[in-house]
């Protein structure tokens, strides 16, 4: 099964990490897929953290 995750220009630009400051540059290190009840179904990690820039797409493929 394949999913295409799109990150909009201004989405996911902050963190809940208590050491985060507004001057920090955000990075993507993992992507999670949730069902309609907001239960985490799958999580995948990128090979190395990627700087969060503009619109980004992540293709996720998984097998049952």
C-alpha cells in the first residue's frame, strides 16, 4: 500500500520539544499516519533528518 504525504508551505514548522526556540530551523525526522479516530497506524523515519523547506512530499509504502 502506498501513501503520499504532502506538507504544506506553513505546516509543521514548530516543535513540542521544550528546548525548541522560534529561531531554530525545523527538520523532518519521521512521518506518522493516523486513522480517522486519530490513532497512530504507522510511523516511518527518514534516513537522515531533512530541513523543512516550503512544500514537501513523502511517499510511504508499507506491507501488511
